[in-house]
């Protein structure tokens, strides 16, 4: 299927590793040109070289409004347009109710502030291209997790912005959708598992809770959905929140009972 994404300029925040890396690879495979906003530009450049060299990496501290504005300006100066914004960056930082209000605000800055700021600064270019916005949320916004109020509030806010922007931007032909991963095996997830007494048993128990295939979702499966939603093949889809999670978030728990 031709997704008609060749030479489209796609900003991906946090695109150097994990789900972001998968998104960069999938867009590049369709001929799009990824621009990675990441605090690890060397890793991002190595990724771009690995996929053929097309694209650009910008060292970006996403908690800094001025840095985000400058990164958008650099993208436009280099490529002349912005077609897609993928808000992928975020961290489940474990800021719960036992921590201070200041820590909560900092969690929102790390996980939600840059989502608004990036779209704000990119909006004039997205209007020119009738572009697309893809937000990468989390099942935590729907299920809760415990001890992560800042992250949960941020991802819930991302769901709200997805619907709000779908309304605001429909007159300009700009579509906004959100993808909410659940259990995805990434290097960060593997790092967390390695801290446990029995990583393999924990991994097995988590897999058991996923109805479809009793396996983790792959980064590639998240990425391919993002690419499809950004394409004209999904041209009448906006304001939607997708859960590519093997049924983890919404199916009855009896689906995984022995």
C-alpha cells in the first residue's frame, strides 16, 4: 500500500530510542524524512545513519520553551516545511501523591508541556501542509497504575488535547490522533525488568495478562499505526484514541484467566 509519505517532513520527539526509534524507522521506510528532537543527538544521528542517512537530529531539551521554538525554526529553515508532528517523548517518572506539588508540576513539564509547546510553534507550518499530529499517550491514562500521578495526569491531558485539537484544527484540514501503548518491550522496559529479583518470571506474568497472543506489543506495531494515521489513507480519522495493546486495556480480565 502506498501511503504517499515520500519526502514528508516528520518531527519525532524522543526519537532516538525505544518506541520513538521504531516510529523513525517506519516513517523512513515509507520515504518520509524524520527530524528527531532528542536530548541524545549522537544516538539519533547514529540511528539516521543506520537507516540511510536521510533526516536530521536536533539536540532538544523539551522542558525549555525557547529550545523547542528554535528547533522548529531550524527544521523549517533546513527543509522548508513540517508535515507531521509525533509527540512521543515522555517518562514514567513515579511522581506520586507522596511527593511535593513542585515535583508534580515538574512532571507535567517533562511529559505534557512540550506537547503543547511543539504544536504551538509548528502550527503555522502544519496549516500550510494540512498536516497531521500523532500523540503517543499511555494506557495509564485509562487504567491508572499507582504512584505516578504526574505521568497519569500528563497522559490524560494528552488524550484531552487530542480531542480539543481535532476540533480546533479541523477547519484547516489538520488531523490529530492519539496512540496509547500498554505493555511494549523497549530497552527502558528491559532495564526495569533487570532490576527485579526474577525478571523472567515477572515478564511471564505480565505476558499472561495480555489476551491476544499473551505477548508484549512491539515498537514496530506502535510505529506502523502512527505512520498509517499520519497518511492520507487515514484521511478522515481525527480525534481518535487507539489502543494497540492486544486487548490489555479494555478486555475483560476473564479473557486471561486459566
